[in-house]
C-alpha cells in the first residue's frame, strides 16, 4: 500500500459529494454487511485497554476526507463500515482488492489463477505499520478505520476463498458469481448471491437499511450476544498472543470456505447448510472482535 498516495486518493473523495453515496449501487459485495462489521467492532471495543481506547477515540474524532462519509461514523462501532461506505466512488476502486484475498480451489481440475499480491493481508500489514510508525495523525486515522474494517473482512470465509471451475476459470469472486435462492422478508424466495448471503450472517445479522444505511446501534447488542455465546475468548485456537498473524487468519477463512460455505451447497440452501453456515458466521464475527482488540492492545499497550 503506497501510504501517501492512498491518503491523497481519499482526499479527492470530497469532490464527489455524498449524493453518489445515496444513488450508486455496488455490483460486488465486499465484506460482512454493516451489521456484521458493527458486531465485530463492538466486541473489540469492549475489550480495548484504556490506552488503546483513548488512542482510537482520538483518531476517530479527526475529520478525515471524505468528510461527508466520515461524519456518519465517528464512533468505533460505526467506523467499522467506513471502508465500505466509500465503495460507490470510482476514485476508490483501487482499494477494492484490499478487502479480500481470493485463495482459489478447483472442483474439476481447472488451473488455479494466481493470488493478487495487493490483498487484505498486505493491507493489514501496511496499515498496522502506519499506526506503529507514522507521525501523521490524519494518516493514522485513516489506517485505524481500515484496520477495524479489514479485520472483520478477513474473518469472513468468502473473503479468503474462491471456487474455480470451467465456467469460472478466474474463480467465482468469493461466491459473488454463485447464485442462491433464499427466503425474503415476505416469505417468498428471492435471488441473491452466496457472498451476500454470508455477508448478512445467513439472514440473521442486523440488516442494512435503504441505500445500504447501517442498522441502528440498538440492534447490535443482541446480535453480539448470539455471536459470542459458545464462542468464548478463552478458546486457545484464537491465539490472542499472536495478534499480527494475518496469514493465519486468512488460512482459517479459506479452510472454512471449502468446508462450510461451498460444501453441500444447493441453489436453495438446505436447513442443514444454513445451520452450519450461521454457526460459522457467528464464530468468525466473535473471533474477529477478539482479535481486533488484541491487535490494537498490542499496538497501544497500557
């Protein structure tokens, strides 16, 4: 990540105006929905030490560009969806590959495409370095917002795995090109894609509102309680003493993409599939929250 150039790119965003945020429709899903990201952030915020919490709040109060977007997410929990709030702006298209790392696997022997080196693991490494070493508060404020978001993204299995076959030799973009039929609010089947289905926690995370507006903060605690139930921070597999193991987190998500997200998948997901998928989605949100707190506590120890 070219830090100075990236920061200048973000400053260009104010020229576009918030109106595009309201009318542009993204074609590819980029991460947990706002609700899932907010769940991860709330779990993390409650576990921050005093120094890390104070540093985070100080940086989040800085009105970095694009100001119209940043004003909507001054608190830690809402800052978690800031990186997705920028996606309608074409000036920020270069940032889209940094939300994921598409580790590929093939079902039919189709040759695997190479991984893009400009990916979420690299983005986390670069932004952590900014928090550790930069003396530019604006640059740090941007890096913190990206870290909060990317730690959530890297725990979404379909951000780290893509299925390759003859029909999709470059992969199905983490399920974005794989169609599924799910029940809508009216009880009738509706078409969506696999990635979006997982983004919404298999229909169980607080949903976004019109124009992708984030859910209200009041909807987050109950969803958090469901995510952490049965997924304690004491699980030794979390390895909270190794908070910079971004490659390891991506490998976990890749394994879960193959083992859960794509396994036994039908056009209309079965109840058994939905049960396993929801259990996994909740665990990954909880683990993302625990690890985000451990990461920031390591950067800013008491």
